[in-house]
């Protein structure tokens, strides 16, 4: 028989005992479906990371200090001078400091509001986002002149605008540690999150120079740099690292601790960790495919026993071993292929259901405004899953097929 005839015979054999065929395919269906779901969720998470990177800017570099005393830290002017000296690679720097202060408006006190001191580099006008991933809804952000003049201005979150100003904050004032500041901008509300005290919508940005005056300090532990492009971010990192190594070096050759990373490195680290986790989950799901293959082998051995006389008749009519072997291998492959197709359909439906159920929760938990979660399986994942399912069927079906091919025709004809 040729392939077409063997395939038709395999379909006929499956339709003769539908329940047995379904139970035989169950391991393949579950295994393939699980692999599709895991890969889809992994693709969705990777896509979220990439969207966040694209939004914040692939040219961002962070430098954070972990050691040393106040008199052993570079001040913002040192960082600005370094950027100016390397203008062909670095385009800007923003000190980034959290401020512990009391925020008031009239008799209202907001003691859970997050307050940050930044420079104009914090906001990317081209993308419309801050480095923290926030968008402006009204007004403007911190400008260069605000930083230079230590202006008493602020940009507030949607929660603070609603609670303190009844939704109309522009041009009005609030106080931080008794210092009055005028609201010049309002951040867009994060629709995925509930507006609560201390949430992502309850925050304030002010010029870092103003923040340092409020704190009575001149030291910053975190700086955010921007390079000319994503391609020059690594070169920018090396420049900053060389400068800080030289700055912190002491007479005994030791220096304090600092950590520098680029946005691309952070994204790669996250993707690498997710890749390991997805790999482990796929390996676990593959156990179902192994169980499915064993089920196919078992049912094919039963099928060989049930069709012993049929095999004997075919051999007596001139069928060769390879004909019998190919017939049963094709039948096993067909069984696993149909199971693989059903598993792909099941996996795709479950992936879309999980996308609808978990998408909003994941975006909200990451605090990622403007980010979407799309758990759509790729053609590569579908093709790989289908190919593996067929391969398992052929592999585990070979032993029963080989057993059938080696049957003695006389003994087979006498089998009752």
C-alpha cells in the first residue's frame, strides 16, 4: 500500500473506536496544549518587557552608589561635567532622589505621597513618557530653567489632583515641608490601577535642586543618564564606570561600591530569567507528551494483537515487512498528529482565555501604564509543537510496527 492508502486505513481504524482513540490522544492533547499555553504566556511577558523598554528608552543608563560617606560621593555638578566632556556619547543626566517630606494642601495632609527630585532629562518629549513610564495629562514637566533657578514647581499624580484639588490643580499650590510649590503639570492616571494613597497615581516630581534644598543636602545616590542611541549605551556605561572608578579610588587601591546598568541589560536579565522559567515549565509539560507517546505505543501493541490474522493474510498475499511496518507507523503518526492538532486548538483557546483573565492583572501588578499583554502563540511554537507530537507518535509507534512486521505469516493465520 502507498501512503494515501495507509493514511485512509489509519483514519478508518481511529473512527471505528472513537473513545479509545480519544483516550489514546489525551496525553498528546494535554502536552501540546500545555506547551502552547506556556510559550504564549512567555511571549506575552517578553512583549511586555520590550514595550516597557521601548517606552522608557533603550538609551537609558543607571548609576547607583552603595558605599561611601557623603563626602565621598560625587555631586550633581561632577556628573554634569562628565556628560559635557563626553557629549558625543552621553546626552544628559538626571539626579534621581526620593524625598521624605510632609505634603499638605490647606488642612489636608498627604503622608504617603511618593516625592522625587529629578531634572528635565526625566521626561522624553519624543515618546511622551517619563523614565518611570508616566505620561503627562496636563501642563508641562520640569524644565532646565526650573532646575537652574531652583523653582518652586511640581508635577503631581492623578490621585493628588483629585483628592486635593477636585480635579483642577494647574496653577494652584501645595506645600512640601512648609515650602509652597505651584502645580505646573499633572500625570495621566494609570487606568489599570485603583487610585489609592501611596499608589503610582499618588506621586510628585520636583526639580532635584529644589529637592536638595528641602532635604538640606547636596548628595544623590542614584543618577540616570541618556546616551545618543541604544547602540552607544554600552560605550556610555564604560565612560561612567571609568570616571567613577577614578573618583572612588583610594590610596590603598580600594574604592567604594557602585552599580551601573543599561536599560538593554536590565531587559536581557529579565528575559533570561523568564526564559529559564519557561524552559522548566515546558520540560514539565513535555512529560505529558512522553506519557502520550507511551499511550500510543500501548494501544498500537493492542492493535497488532487484535489484527494478527489481518497481518497474516496480507503477508500471504505478498506484503513485505516494510509494508506492514509503514502501515502501523503511519497509523501511529496519524493518531499523534490528530492529537497534536486538537492540542494546538485547545492551547490557543486556553492562551486567549488566560490573556483576558490575567492580562489586566499582570499590567496592574507591574504598574505599567500603556503596556498591553498579548498571549498569542507564534507560528514557530505551533509548528514545533505539531512536529514534536508527530515525531513522538512515529517514535513510539515504531516498536509495535516492527513487531507486526516480524510476525510469521503462518503463525499469524493460525492465530485465534
